[in-house]
C-alpha cells in the first residue's frame, strides 16, 4: 500500500507541475513534431477520394457552415 501511495503522490506532483507550467506560459498545448502536415500529408489517408462516411460528414459540415452564414447575414 505504501508503494501505491508514493506512486500516486509522484504522479500527482507531475500533473500539478504540468498544470502550473501551462498556466505560467499561457501557451496552447501542441505537438512537438508538427504532425503529418510537416511532411507534406494534407489528410490522414492518401486516398484519392474520401469514403462514403467522410463524404456525409463533409456535406453535413458544409450545410451547417452555410446555415450559420445565412443566419449571420439575416
């Protein structure tokens, strides 16, 4: 039980330290390597055309964006 409490305390200190560092720097959290965009890949897969589920999501997103634009104009 003592090992568990010590381990828990160490993890708690690490999380607290990261939180304080985030608050002090006021910088958004980001990846260290830049992701796939840094090596020239624009999307997660290199498929020439998105799958049906992705097309549905893109269409819904576009419809939502248009609806929001129309509401702003009115």
